[in-house]
């Protein structure tokens, strides 16, 4: 079933829950509302929203395209806390990134940067109606304009395990993506090497780090690219595992710095 058909058929109970009222729902800080892996899509035209007895039902116009989101509020390295959010529009390789997203009263504030074909192209103002482990939806304006809705992916609760990433991974992007193929060789401690076809002899070294207590399927990523021409330099980002043929055989990964950003989707060989 396509993303837009699945979303059109799925009723979303849009309730932001919190603890302290006798239920088993954990307490959440505002920035934790958006954490997770998200799947959905983008539309150049308004997203239709209708209501049902079980809550709101979000549906797309026929022009919708698929997208992926990653959001973490748990990264703590180098003695400071850092929050990161990424949303990826798959049809044209647009990557939205935000280092310090904030959610107040379920609304996402602070505009992200935009990258296309690996290069930064500006920023947008983005808003989001965020509901814990359920959905994020809203609109964005600026360098590009549109609407989006993302549904929470339960794979987020699988947890993180650096040893499970060990092996060889390969990413061949869509023809519209100018980044080129990437081959990853990952060690059991999370360190890895990259060979890319962006530029002949372009290589990189990096590492995955588990975030928090490892109970969530998310990884902090750090990469240094060399001999890659304009793409040389250090990158950071987020990653998580999803499924293509078998469980956890695919990584979704956002890497970025001030000038360049990539969304990679390598599959384990």
C-alpha cells in the first residue's frame, strides 16, 4: 500500500498524553514530543483533514510525495545537550535539518536549513502539530513552500545496538540525487569507513554512537570526508534502522554541516 493510501485510510487519535494522571504514559518534556522515526509525505497543496469518531484523519492531495523524519532530544556529547530534527522529501532529495528544534504547546518552532543535491539552499519557517508517538503535521514557508504529515514508526522502540550495525552497507541514490553511491564498512564498535563516488577517491571515516540509554532506535553520527572536493570536512547527524527485506537491514541517515547535507539510505549487503 502506498504511503498516501495508508495515511488516507488510517485514523489518527491526536492526543498528546502525559503522565501524572494515573495512567502508564511516561512524562514528556516539550522537546520530547517530537522524538522518533516518522514516515509520511509532503504536498504542494493543502492536506485535507477530516474528523471521525476516533479523532482526526489526515489525508493527502494526489500530488503527495513520500518523506522520512528523524527527531532526537537526547544527544549529550562534549558536555552539552543537543537536539536534532531531520525531515527528508524523497522525490527531489530535499533535506530539512534543525539543530535546536523546540516544541511549545505541540507546535514546532525555529526554522530549519534546507539542502538539495548536497548543497544548502536556504531555510524555511516550519510549524508542526506534534502528538507523542502518533503524528507530526504542518506547513513550511520560505525557500520552498508546502505541507506535510508524518506518522510515528514503532521501529523507534527497537533500541540501539552498535554491534548489529557491523558489516558492509551500500547506498545507490535515485537518479535525481547528485550525491552518488556510498559504500560503508562498519565495525562492531560503531566506527566505519566510507567510499563515495561523489568525487574519484572520495573517502571518509566516522562513527555511530548510541544515544541516551540505547533503548531507542537512534544513533548519533560523526563523519570526516577527505579528497571529496567541495564536500570535504566534518559532518554530524542522526541514523536509525528500518527494514527492506529483513529486520534492520537498512539505515536511514542524515549527515550535514553548514554548507552540505545528505540523506543516505544504505542497505546491508
